[in-house]
C-alpha cells in the first residue's frame, strides 16, 4: 500500500522527529511504502497549513491510498466538526486514514463506521452547544439593554424628511448626511407611519 505520513508541531522549538520516527517504523512493520511525508510547523487550530493543504490536494488526485498521522490532535485541532469534515473529505477522495496512537481511528479497520458515527454525533452536539451559547449570549446582552446588530446611523430624521421635501433623491440625501441609502429609506418609511 502506498501511504503518506502527516506530522505537525506547533512551534519551531518543538521537534517532529519523534512522531516521524515512530510513524516510519510503524509503516515499515505494516509493509507499507511511504510515498511522501507532509510536515507542518504550525498551529492545528486552522486548516490553513501549507503541507496540510498540499496533502489534501494530492489526496484529491488519489496519489496515495492512506494517510498515517501520529494522533488526531496532530492532524487537526480545529474542533470536532472541522476535523470530521477533513476525514470525510479523505474518504470521499477514496483515501484512508489511520492514527498511530489511537488504533480505533482507522478508516480501513472494522470499527470504521462506528468511529465515524460517534464523531458525527459529537460534531452535531458541538453545533448544538455553539448555538445554545450564542443564544444565551444574545439573551444576556438583551437583558442588559444591548441590542444586537449594527448600530443605527446617527442623523436627524427631520433633516432627512426636509431634504426629501426639497426634492433631493435618496442617494443625494445619503451622500450629504453620510449615511446609507437604506438608512434614509427606513427613516422616510417610519416618518410616514408616525
């Protein structure tokens, strides 16, 4: 089997040779041929890593059959949902994945479907918790009198109505008062109802 190795450390002060050495020996013990090693010195909190992106580009072209990484947190620390998406992308490309330290995390093993199902449930729960935290934050802000969204542009509504009465267009009023056209339109609409 043709495989690639992915290793990552967060800073240049850290050494990735421990990961690489163990991954190379493991690949050899499995009889796998290591086609390439992708190594990043970057945080795992984002997928915007040079070697990580190169790995996925090569995976999309099916240049290898499996990616071997030391542990899931070395592969990605973007959160469950983003990490699951990366793993699903590999599967979509027809490329397997395997964690050296987490033997259950093996797309070719017998627990493949169970692991993906568990990760999917965790990802769904993460989305629900994020939504709940967002809603709770908005409710707390409202209770303190804070209104969400962009602040309304400060301009005198009577001045807007006077300029309109003088025959100015909405665009001209907006330009003169340094507000958006939608602000002018909203003030004019509200003025008609009051």
